[in-house]
C-alpha cells in the first residue's frame, strides 16, 4: 500500500519558518520525482517546488529564494523548508510523487499551513 504522509504544518507569524516533511512508503522512492503543491481557499492547486529523482529542483516564482525542497532517498522522505513566510503562503500543502514516463503517481492527504499575525 502506497502512502505519502505530510507533517510539519501549522500556524506561524509572517516572517517565520516552517519545515514540511513527506514520508513515503510502498514505492521505490528514488525513482520518483517529488513535488509540493498547495491549494488556498477558492484557488486552484499550484505547483510550489519540484525535485527530480536525481536532485534537480524547480520553484514557482513566488517562493524562489524563500523555500527549499530537498530529499533523502535513504529515508524515503522529501522536505520543504519555508522561510520568510507571508500570509499569501497560507494553503493546504500536498506532497506528490510521480514516476516520470509511467502512470504511477500518488498524493498525500495534505497539511495546513497558516501564516497570520
């Protein structure tokens, strides 16, 4: 059974930091590109950060310089370090796994991030 379990969300003040984690099980993790998406109320889900199976990264412009995605294949985990958080970063953050070139893709259940004074 495949599971992606996010953790680390919460309430933080503007300018603060959070580190999201996504623990994967049931997949050959190192084959997968891992992505963090987010969805704010009333908005479409958007890609935040991606890391390929071999460690290349990409970010949406609005988080460049503030967020860092990383992965630990030995722990089957992907992380999102979020610094200098802004109220507009408030959303449910989802972990996504994709084996590029195949139909194998999976979603986590999401973790809420709220940035508010």
